[in-house]
C-alpha cells in the first residue's frame, strides 16, 4: 500500500499493489477504521482524517481500481486483509478514490522497541529518513532499502541506474 499526491508522505490517495500493478481504492464504505488500517500498515501512526471523492489530484483513468467496498474491523494489519469485493471488481468512477491522512509516528517520544520503516533510531529517538528511502542507516540521509519501483544505487534510491551502473538485482544498481 502507498499514499500518493499528498502534501506530505503521511497523507494521500490510497493505492494498493496487486499482480505487480498499482491501483486505486474506491471510497464506497470508506471510513476512519479503514484509514487506520492503512496508516498502521505503513507504520504512519493512526488516521486522523479520511477523504472521499478523489480529494487528492492527479487521478488517472488508465489506473485500475483494485479494491471496492472495503470494510475493516480495525484489527487487520493490511488493507488487503479487510473484507472487500474481489480484486478489480468495482462499480466506481474516477471521482471516487479514497484517501487518508495519518498522524505519522510520534518522533518526539523515545522508541519502545524499534522505529518503523522510514525512520532511524538516533539518540534513543525516531528520526525520519530521507523521503526517498524506505529504510535508512546509519544516518537519515543514507538509504538501506527503497520503496517499490525504485532501485538502490549506493546509498540513494533512484528510478533507473545512472551511467556506469547496471542492475545487479531487481532492487539494486
């Protein structure tokens, strides 16, 4: 799952990856419990707002709707574990994408066990990684893993390998 077109990494249109392709979540039955599951899945805290009717811009009519009629109970760890119509089966228009705004991890508190993805523990606190990184270390600006669709080149996340580099795996240059 990912959030796209938000002003920060903690908000945006909800998109899910299915069969290697990103797709939308329809806003039918969309509620704060569903949003909470998305935020928890991303380790972005809790949902403090949800959005309907394609609130976030740049909706593409070439993108599929993967999920419709999502109904979470709140104890799920992934949006795909919530009750929903079969993947790709929907009655949605492109004006019906679901969105969420997450609180984000509380970086002002000491880490209990470990920091979530996108954060690194520094001086007993969670510090946000460079926004390009999925995980980072030993400092916040050095990526150790990258979001889906990006390749790791040295300590950065890139869309494609630079001159002089070649893909040595599905995730690294």
